[in-house]
């Protein structure tokens, strides 16, 4: 059951990461867009690295799952902001 919940959380957070980058490419003009993508990836990877350092010895694959989940979690606030910005423009 724990593995299923971990995979569900992983899919949801990585879906948010994909959504954030997709909306970023649709809503932000070209020169600023690439800065946004780069900064978002840099912050997400740094957050994932820090979180996975805590869980690296937890279980087999626990560090990787923690890293990917943390990368997705770091994308959640921009995804929410871009979602609200899209709804405001409609």
C-alpha cells in the first residue's frame, strides 16, 4: 500500500511539473520563458537533491522516489500560479 501511495504522489507531482512547464511556455514571452524554465528546473533539482539526501538510506529506490517527488513538489506553486493566471485571462 505504501508503494502505491508513493507512486500516486509521484505521478501527481510530476504531472504538476509538466503542467507548470507547459503553461509557462504558453503564457510567458520567449526570452523570459527560457529564464523561467531554467530557474524552475534549477530550484527543483536543488530541492530534490536536498530531500533525497535525507532519504537516501531509507529503502531501495527510496532516494530516487524522494528526489522525483521533491522535484514535482517544487513545481506545485508555479503550477498553481499559472493555473490561476490562465483562469483570470479567460
